[in-house]
C-alpha cells in the first residue's frame, strides 16, 4: 500500500473488487455486521476526493455492489 493514502479507503474498494463470493452474500454479511454504511461512505469519499485511480476503483466497487 502506498504511503500518504488512507488505508481504509483503499481497503474498501479492494475488498469489494476482490470478492470471490456472491456480492449479495457480502451485502447481507455487511448489513448484519453493521459495516455496509461505513463501506459505502468510504467508497463515496474515495469517489469524490480520491485521485483518478481511486475514483475509478471506487466507481467499479459501487457498481459491483449495485449502488451505481
């Protein structure tokens, strides 16, 4: 991971994009663990404030989750 980047933001997109299970399983698990809001908020922040690569990854992750 590159320094000077928030590890949480990079992790959100990477976690979603690297899912090997069905996305619905991830969403269901995130809802039950109460982490979905934090994940989506992190992706939105990355989309709005990240560099070009972070924006692209966040957009892909949000699309994969069904939010775009």
